């Protein structure tokens, strides 16, 4: 038996998100405007996540887990400023933040995660 998989925001090498078996899996999201600082890039990414979740029929309250990659851990305070402004404090997902090199040296933040899909 093959379970249905819905692919959202498909690009050449990936889908922005996939919906399967009751979950929404977000690809690593990066800022459309890589000239922004870490706070601006984070806000840009979170808006993209909002749009992908809306396309999947849910919102940020459905997020179960988030992984944040910072090119420079010194940007954590700026990233957290945008995160805190966006976060619904009554529906905080589990979260991990690490430092690692990103593919484009202008990217300061990349965010991925998993949400519960609409039943």
C-alpha cells in the first residue's frame, strides 16, 4: 500500500514541504533576501514557513519540532529576536539550534521542522 504524499512548493531539487502520514515536513528554508542581517533573514524564513504551513492547511501552532542552523552562533541573539516576535508562546515547538556552514555564504540562518498535518 502506498500512502499519499503531497509535495508543496516544488523546485528543481526539492519540495518546500511534503505532507504525508499526518505530518508536514519542511525543507530547510533560507531567506529570499540574503542581504538582511540574521534577524531579518529569520523573519523572512518564518514568513515562508507560515506560507508553507497555510498551504498544508495548518499554522505554526501545529509545529512539533524546529531545527535552526546558524552560520555564526554569534547571531543567536538576533535570530531569537525575530523568533520571539513570531512564536506563539502557548504553542512552542521543541527546538534545536546549531552552528554549521551554509551552502551560500550570504545565508546566516536556515530553518527546518515538522508539524502535525490537519486530520
